[in-house]
C-alpha cells in the first residue's frame, strides 16, 4: 500500500525491548513528538497527515487528515488535550488530543506555516 515503516527510538525503553515500528504514513516524517505523559506519539508527514499512536504498542489511534499539503510541524499542548498542526498549505489546525477529531482551522496565511 506504499506505507513507510519508521523505527522510533525511546531512551526509556529497555535495551532488549522490541523496537517500536510505526507504519502508515505515505511520505517522509517532518516531526515526531511524545505526549507529556509518554503514552502517545504524534507524527507529522509530507503526506499531508499527522497520526496519533499508542507509545507502548505502536497501535494507530487516529489519523489527523485535512491539510492539503505537507504537515511541517505538530505539537501537543502541555496537558495533552489538544494538538496543533502546521502545514505548507498555509493553515494551522487544532485537534482534540485524545480522539484526533478536528476542532478548528486557522487560515489566511499566504505561505506555509511551521
């Protein structure tokens, strides 16, 4: 299906632990972030999406779709309840940090947002 595998290194995992491999994005990653509690991983990609993963199992929790071009950045809010993504399509989007549901789009930028 063209999905690319990404190995995520985590210094808190045991040396002999099985590496966490996340598969789903169709393009190179532009950002990887852990939630403050360490339970979720947020990835952003040139494929125009961000994805939310379970940090223990690598299971995909949500795909954050809506940007029309590459997602250049993604961050959790300090409490993990919100996610913000920034795209080369000139928008930033706000998402629910637990469900991945879209909440708001900030548009009007003439160039990409990082």
